[in-house]
């Protein structure tokens, strides 16, 4: 059975050494986040996820969720008990505000725990993960009464939450939704319609489920400007907070999916269900984006979290499995064969995975710090700056990390040879589970268009220019340092490709928006490659400084420097090829008639 | 339910127009292969695979194979009946020699049918596919008696065959096998051991199964030079050809795999089973390579065959599904939304798939012609030249086509958005089935080493130089043609990257073989990219000539020209990035100690 170990040394490196979280002690909530506290949360979180959550991953895949005739759903064996432990330990409360029963700690710490949960058991992690999205929407748009009624129990994990967007005929194009909300004159609405692909839509892990549902009021505009958001609890909540009647929402079926079998992906039927509007009428899309942004960061994390656990198991296999001999002569002549980690092609896959997961972890925790800064930085200017940067990189985290995460999980499966294809070894599950993250919370093509169609032009292009300036500055400083100069020069070249691609978009995207659409995927990947290069340069800088200072943990920092070099030499070159593709424009891509795609007999 | 249509217009284009098969009428077997005959075989094959085989694909995935308590195995509903039809129609006999009951037709035609079988139902296609490998080994190495006893029934499909190589502790490193063969003094051997991952290892589709098994005779050298090949029939064959006693080989279990559920992947237990040596003692590896080479071409085909069927279904979905509006304004203003094929990112994925599958089809059928030429060309010189080229490109077909085939199937799943992740739509199966082709018949890392460690140096480098000269010549001619010049120039650049990478290997691979190992994967991909570019240039040449001649089928040839341009602009640039990675060498890749890969808490 595959195993999971929380990479706590690396978490400590990124949080304490690279981000220097203690240096933000002037921000609310950060004053408590001492290095000691962080380390002990990481340690406890590591134990919980590796010992309690991870062992349920494979059984979740094998047994999946069961819908009973009455519409109730049973989660895989052990899930309910593990969620009880999660709730009792207060894991869901880490970063929530104290007035809601939270601990008010930085997002950076919350993100670290989320990564662990995703690596250990993505299906399980989605139950609290979706709840977080729903919490954020109610926090931002709910009435004081709604906040009081729902949030404390959602924060504690007593209740969970869901996001109900998709319908059978509409996913991306939410203007087309048909679910109706009829006002009852008493402030409540009756909701009727069918929602599909609802993760954690029905289950036995919590006593109530708070559904957030997009629907249309009578006479609403027939577009995305006519959507409102509603809160629809599975059980109505009495004024004293106790649970009342069962509401008119039920699970019609559970989808048969490629992966994440442990999460109940439901068709939810709303039949005159009672709900209340959250936020303003016809402004549901804005509220939905609050949930979506939260979910997109979590989804990006799922991408590299699956790569991380797949990597850990591939390393163990590569050290254990013996086949053939090193090309340079037997590494272990007394044994019948060498462990396969001696083979360069196995190393290539492991190193690619190592630099991707460590680079992505740094990227994601750096982004979490932006989220903290956007809420808590001392000045409005700093908060705005952080918010803009967060907004710029969010589609890259979602799109790039999940594309590469799937690719990496696939490569880790490849390390196992034939055994990788056999379900018992668990590598297939990592690949199948990783696959969903490229699709949900806005398919990656949508992320690419969000990046190129909206975010590049954000603030008249000032955000992307600030992004370039930030990396230029890091490069200029690094070039002065012998240990970093080559890495910095290679990053400069890749960043140059991104700048050129940005310029090409400016010159060719306005006149013909298809040029933007045709290159958006490539641009998103260029930017992901550059950001991870930026992270590796930052990490290398810390490592070089520690080594220069004579650190005891020499092997760790030397490995960081080698990895940074590997990333620069072997991953950055893709940026140039992607730019060339992007600059080919949309002409050949859009030239064929629809008929030309059909297969002719 | 997903569907499959044989791309017969494209088969005819490649076979009749690009390869001009009729021009080889001077070779044995080719004189009968008129354009009319080819077209009618394609038509019948298309009907059989789309109407009989393809409809069994999804049920094969859902129900899989069942092992009963007595060790017998039942294939999915419909498989046995469909195989009866396959046998009765003589589909297995197309390219086999007439003296074995075959039709003696060119491999080119046989390969076209194999592609159809793989696209329609990969699991089903593997039953006759493995049989072919076994036939070739017996043909090449068997005694006249063995040939007479086994081959006619295997060719007709009365019996099927298997390849038994892998054991639990050894896959790639076959020197480590433990299965024993004890001589009985009467020319027979008793075989004892356990083989795993045996595709089509036990089933109910044929009355006998002819296992080819690698084993060691007493006192054989403890290396790959101590392996012999044995034929072990499931039922012993009496002198009169009737079936005798059940032999001591049985299915211990069926593996639970990520995909190809319709094929019974067995653990086979050999317990004093009676077998006979095929070929010379301790020369089993050479015989095995005969099976493997046949299988590697078939496996490469599986890669793009899954991409092809996934593409067909993605096109249908993209034309049907309506979400959002074209970036350039509504394409169908009267409808609620445009079909998603208007979106550049959907087009990108479809065009990438189209140029990959059509390019790979041309590559594979061109390779099949090399196989024909290597057997039947009039002079020894021509046969040798064809054989050398076939040998050079075989690992590229296997490794490159399957890597890109899996990636393409994944992208086609992406076109479906959330529905792609739901098993009912069938896209998940295409991805899961495609995955195995990167692993079996020598994992792709082994293919890359075969290419770079053996094939590049073949005949002192003369074969790769002939490869370069062949493409140079095509490029030089194309540059004279206005319609082809840009494509040719771009291909020249990519070929230049391959030449430079080859030179780099020559200069750096001898002193440190890890430099070869570290770049082998990248080299294999560069060469795959170049070969498909070469194929697109050839196809564009034919299309341009047909258009210049005023062909009636204008839209088809124009689409070929657009596709060739798209390939040149958007796929060739990867060669440059891959070369830069390759030239980074092995230093950073091999620098870390094994400990540095472990996850530190």
C-alpha cells in the first residue's frame, strides 16, 4: 500500500527560511505564529494526515461512496471517524477569525495543512475544502443573521458546505442555468432545478450540509447578469440553532468517475427547497467568484499534492527495485542488480518531480502569504498590491500546477514499470485523482483565458509589469552571487520569453482576439515555468546563504542548490518553445471548416 | 456511448497517394494489392471494427475478464462471438504467407487493419496482436515440425498465442528470470515457474493457447545469455493435430489494472508443464526480440490509435456542446450559445490531436512499407537498407507515439470538461487504455536507450546519416515549391536540432554514458517530432500536387496543407527546447545522493 509522509523539513524551509514568516509579526494573527508554533502545527498535521487520513485513501478509491434507496449516502469506511478526529482537533479552524471560533492564524499555515490533506487523501480533503469556499462566500456576502446561523458550525466542521453551479447543459457558461428561485414573500425562496457534479453533495460525515446554489429569480435577465446565489441547508435550522425539517434537496445519483471515488460527486435535485438569497439579486456571479477563487488555489494545490505523494512512493520503489546495472558500471556489485535509481532516465523522472513539487510548494505558500498580506498588511497600498498579485497568479496556480501535477503523477507511475499499471500499487489512483484538478473549478483553458484576457490587462497592465519588475530585481541581485549567477541568467532568458510573449499579445491580441485565445494556454505555461524558476532562485539564495554561514544541515541546502540548477537547465528551456508556438498566432488553428474535423470514410 | 469510424479516406491517402503502394507491384504479394483491393479491404475492415468490435469496448471495460475457481477465464460478453467473426472473415490471415493459409498481402495493409482494431477496442485487438508476435518467433526460430504443428492454426485464429517474459522480480532485466526448464531426454522439457503480466494469458476465445516462455535450462549462465525460449501449448497437440491433455500451465489470478480490462492479464503458473525449445539453447533473448519488435510496432500504433478514437469523439462533442460565444462575436447568433469548437483553446487541442494522429498514421504505414521492403525488395541492398531504417525507427514509434498518444487522449478528455471525467462518456477509458502502451513491451525509457545506445551507432552511424540524408533531400526539393517552402524551412530547423543533439551525444556520450542516458528520452522525442514533420512535408507535397492538378477533393487536400502548416508552426518548436535540455547533460541529474530523495520530516 502506498504511504505518505508530510515533507515537513521542506515546509519549514519555505515558511521559516524563504518566506521568513516571523518577520511579519506586525500583522494581526501573525504575532502568534512563531516558528515554534508553526513547527508544532506542521508536526501534528503531518502525523494526522499520514497516520489517519492517508491509510483511508486506497479503500476510498476501491469502495467509493454508496447511495441508498432513500437518497442517503455513505462515505467509505473510516471517513466519518476520521472527520470526527479532524473536527475534534480543530483542523478546520486554523485560519478562520476568532469571532467565528477560529484561531486567526496566517493562510500560509492553513495552506500547508491543505497540501498535506490533499496528498494524503484528495477525496477526503475535498469535504472540508468545499466547505471553505462556502464559508468565504457567506462571510463576504451573507447577512449578519446568515453569518451567525451558518458560519460557526461550518468553521468547526459540525456542518459542511457545497458549491452548486453546474447543470447538465451548462458548465462554463453559467448564464444558461435553469434552476429557478421563486420568492415566497417572507424573504425566503423556493428553489427548483437539477445541479450536477456537486462534490461532497451528500454524505454521512456531518449532521448538516449547507448548499450554496446559483439560481434565477423570475424575470431575471437571460444571461450571467441574471444569476443569484442562495443558501439552501440540507436540514432547516431553527431559531435556537437546532436542526429542523429536511429540506427539499436530495441526491439523485452518484457519478461514476475516473477517480476521487471517495468523494460523493452528486446529482442534486432541488424540489421546492427553501433557500435564502446571499448578497444582491442578479449579483450571484460575483459571489460565486469568491468561492471559486478560494477553490482555485486549493485545486492548484491538489495538482502538485498528488505529484508529491506519487513522488514519495516512486522514490521508495526506485530505491528498492533492482533491475540492470548503472551505465557507468555496477553500483552495488555484491547484489544481483542495482536499484533502478541508478538509471539516468529514472533519475530524470524523479528530479523533474522533485523540482516541480518543491517549486510548486514554494509558489503556493508564497501565494498564501499574498492572501494574508491582501487582508492584513498595514497599509491599503500594500494590501492592494498583494491583492493584485494574488489575482494575477491565481489562474497560473490552478492551470499550470494541475497540468504539470498530472504529468508528474503519470511519470511517477512510469517509474514502477508494469507494476504502476496494477491498481494494488496505488500509482494509478494518484494519476486518476490528479486528473480532475485540470477540469473542475474552471477547466484549465478557462484559467488561461482568465489570465490572458483579464489579468494581463488588470490595472492597465501595471500588475504584470510589477510582476516583471519583482523578478528582474531578484535576478539582478542573484547575478552578483557566484553560486546563483548561472541560474539567474537562465531565468532571465525565460522571463525574456514571457515579456516577448506579452508584447506579442499586446500587438496582435486586440485586432484579433483569437490570437489571444490561441496562445493563452502556452502563455499560462510560460508564466508557470517562470514563476517556479523565480521560486527556485529564491530558494537557492537561502540555501547558498545557509551554506556560506556553515549550516549543520549541509546536505539539505546542497540538494536545494543542485535542484535549482537542474530546474534552470532542464525546465526553463520550454519557455522558448512555448513562445514560438504562441507567436504562430491563430491563423492555421482557426482555418479549417467544422466539416474538416469529421472523419471521412 | 463513444463511437468509432475507420478513417478510410486518410488510409487511402497515405497508402495509395503518399506511399503509392501500387508502384511496388514488382514485389511478391504486392502484385495483388491493387488500389481496388486495398480500398475494399479498408471498407470491410472499417465496417467490422466499427460495427462489431467497437461496440464491445465499453462493456469490456466495465465487466472485464472473470477467472473462475477452476482457473478458467471468461472474456467480456460478446468477445468470443466477435472473435469467431474475426476468424471466419480471415482477418488474421491478411499478411501471412500463403503456405500457412495466409493471403500474402503487404504489411502496410495489415497495419491499417491493426490500427482500426486498436482504435475500436484495444483490449480485443491484443488477443490477435499477441498471437502475431508468437507466430513470428516460431516462424523465425521454430523447427519444421513446430511450424507445421502450430502455425496454421495460429494464423487462422483457431488458436491464439502469448509472450511470457516477466516474472515478479524481473521485467526489464531478463537475466534474472527463475523459471526452470528440465530436459526430459525425449526432446521435451518440464517448465516450472511463475510469469506475470501475461496479456491474453487465459481466455475462452480460442480452443488452444500457444505460450512462448522464457526459461533457464540447468546450468545455464546466470545472465541474459542463459535464457532459452520454449513453446508450451495450453492443450498438448496430438500427432494428428487434435488436442490432447491439458498441460501444466494455469491462470493463478487476473490483475486489477488501470485499463485494458477486456484483456485477461494473467499470472500464469507453470507446474511441470511440457514444452519444447524454440531455437537454440541460451539464445532465447534473440528469439524474444523477434516477438518484441513485432509487438513494439503494434504498441506504438496503440498509442495513436487511442488518440484517434478519442479525437473522433471529442470532435463530435465539440460540434454538439454549446457554451459561450466565439471571441470574435457570436458564430450562431440564433442559438443560445456557440458550439465549443469556436473557442481557440478547444481548436488547439483538436488540431494538436489531428496533426498527431494523421502524422503518426503516415509514420506507421511508412514503417510498415519498410517492413515489406526489408522482406521483399528485389535486391539484398534494398532489403538491408529498409531493414536498417526499420530498426532505427522502431523504438521511436513505440516510445514517441505512445507518450504523445496518452497526452493526446488526455487532451481529448479535456474537451469534454466535467463530462470527460465521468466514465459513461468513455473518454476516461481511452486515457486509461492508452496509458499501458507507454509501459509494456519495454517501458519508454528502455526504448529511448535502445535508440540512443544501440541504434544511433548501428552500422557505425551510417543508418542515422542515411536518415538525415533522406530528410535533407525531401527538404531541399520542397524548398523549391512555394506551397511547401515555409514548412520545409521549419522542418530544416528541427532536423538541425536533431543533428546537433546527435553530435553532442558523440562528443559527450562516450566518455560518460550517463550523458547518453540523461538525454535519451529527449532525443527520442526530438526524433519523433522530426519524423512527423517529415511525414507532414510528404503529405503536404501530395496535397499541393493534387490541388495544382485541380482535384475534385479540394477540401481534403486544403485541410492537409493547413494541418502541415499547423504542425510546422506549433509542434516542431519543441525540438529546440528538448535539445537544450539534452545538452545540459547528466551532472545535475546524477548529483544527488540517494538519501537526498527521501522526504525529511
